[in-house]
């Protein structure tokens, strides 16, 4: 039996694709191994969204190629967004790669891998609409947390974003299909469900004629075994009173919203093909906090978008200080080929982009530290993720923290605990983005 290993990069949506492929590989008669040195084939499931992601993908490809000399490797295969975006260029420019597989050919991954191991190397690019949206999965992360991808593609066409060209137009799954997968995940031991799509608030518009995210979330809340449900990638213009009421009234829905705002200046947002301005965004955030007083708000911003003036940036920086988001990520603008923004005049130099990004993140670090200090003395619910042997304590996440992108809480316990269970922890200190505490007996 041939052995195959996979490295998956990029966003949670890409991780779901990887987990579906792992299941297809296993069903196709291949053995999944985490040991790359033992693998007959290694798959690098790439992100190709921005320049740094492409660099990471290439670095992982070159690192894996060493096993052709030092290990058992016979075939190095590239899948994911980089493969879909650049197609044959990948194998032409990176000769270490044996096969490049577009998103639409993921369904045939087992056959492609076996052929490559046996020396029949041929790139494959199926139609984007052939990408499997639902299938059995082999979870790549913690067995008690799973992402539920409710749609593929995007119709928003932000001028800086290549995703619609890479992934295609919005394709929502039916509510019944999403619920069926969520039930299967729960039966397999998943306790935390994280709902994702390129724009989760657009879910259902293509098949139901309107957003059906609130209805889907209510159905997911009925599933036995699921304890936490959180939603990522909610776009501000589609956050409705109905969605906020749904989050407010369902205990399983953690009071957490991820809203990628990207900017607050109306002129910049218009050039991004995004809606709104500082006033409308401020009013939305006030409404959210009024309806759900204990909400944790996360957002992302882009600095150095073409033509961004010092004044527009200063308005953004002041907005960040004034609004005091609980979680915030800031990225420098990346000019991606085949996007409208890349050909816009008044491109900003890298040094200015970087300076502005660091300015925002310095402010946010202070805000995050102050917000964490406010939690000292409170008791929080924690999902235990592991044991930190160096400092002899458990660690996990509160309902205010999404995996990978947010902080953790490290806590002491006088009794042994199970990884994957929920416990109450009293917060007694904080360090930067993380909390410290002890088990509430």
C-alpha cells in the first residue's frame, strides 16, 4: 500500500478541502502518514491569496522535495489555490513538482496520486464547480473542533482580491446538506463547530434568493453534542437584525463575530468595491454591542491600499483606538496580478504600508492588554486543548477566542483533566494576548 502525507496551508476553508482529500485518498486505497520521510507521495495543499502565502507555499514545496533524496518520496503534488491560480506554470517554474492539481480535480486525487507514484505524472484541472463541497473528512486538527464550510466561491469581487477568479462564484450548500455534515461531525466527537465561507453572510443568496445564515445557525443549534458554534467572515453590509437576534438568543452560538472591515474611509472602501463608510460602520458596531453586550468583535484592516493618504490612514488609526475591538488583525496591501487594484494609480511604497500596519498593531496590542486585564477575577468557560509541559499547566480557549488566530488561556489544576472537555477557569493574570488562571473547583 502506497503511503501519502499532506501539508495544508492557508485558511480554514482550504483546510476543509484538505480533510476531504485525505478521506478520498484513504478510500482510494492509500495509507495516510504524518511521517513525510516514509511517504511515497507528499501533497502540498497551497494558499495563493497574497504574496506572503505564495512564498510560504514555495518554501514548503522545496522543503518537501528533499525527501526525494533523503526519504522515500516518488511524487510531489501541489493542490489548492496556488495550483488553481497558476496551473502549468507551477510545474514549469518549480521542476521539483511532479503534478499540479486544480481545485476541480480534487475529487480524483487518489487516482492522480497513485498514477504519479507509478510514474504517470500529468497535471489535472477540472471545472471549479467540480470541487467537492461535501464528503467524508479526516480532521487535521483537534478532534473536538471542526470547520463547517457552508459555501464556496464569492460574488463580492473586492478589487484587491483574486478569490473569485481562483474559486469562482458563490456556491452555497443546502441547509440540509450542512446540517447532515454537522451531525456526522458531532457523532464523531466534535464539540465546537466553526462556520466558514468566503462571506458567510452571503450564504444561500444563490440558491434561496436571500441570506439564510440565521436559519442555518438555528438548525445547527439543535444538534446534540455541539457545545459551541462560532461564525467567521461576516460582512458588515449583510449583518442583519435577524442574524444578531439569532446570535443573541441561542446559547450554543458563542457571542463572537468576525467582521472583515478592511478600512473605514468611504472613498477607500469604494475603490475596494466595498460598501459603507466610517459613520455606517460605527452605527453597525454600536447596534451589535447594544443587542449583544457581551459580544467579542474581531476585524481585519488593510493598510497602504492604492491612493490611501496620510489623512485617510490617520482616520483609520483613530477609529481603531476609539472603537477598541477585542480582536484585530492588520495586513499590508498586496498588489495581486489580475486584480483591479493592482493596476490602480498611486500605489503605496512598502515602507509606508509597513509603518502604517505596525502603527495599527501597536495600538491594538495596548487595547488587547487592557481588555485582558479587565477579565482578571472573572470566571470563564474554557475548551481544554492540551498540556504545556514546560510550565506544567493546561491550555485552551475561551468562547471569545477562535483557534489559530486568537489568544489562549493557560491554567493550573490540582486534578487531572481531559483534553477536549469544557471547564470553568478563574482568570488571575494576563500576558499580552493570553490569559492566565486556575481551575475553578
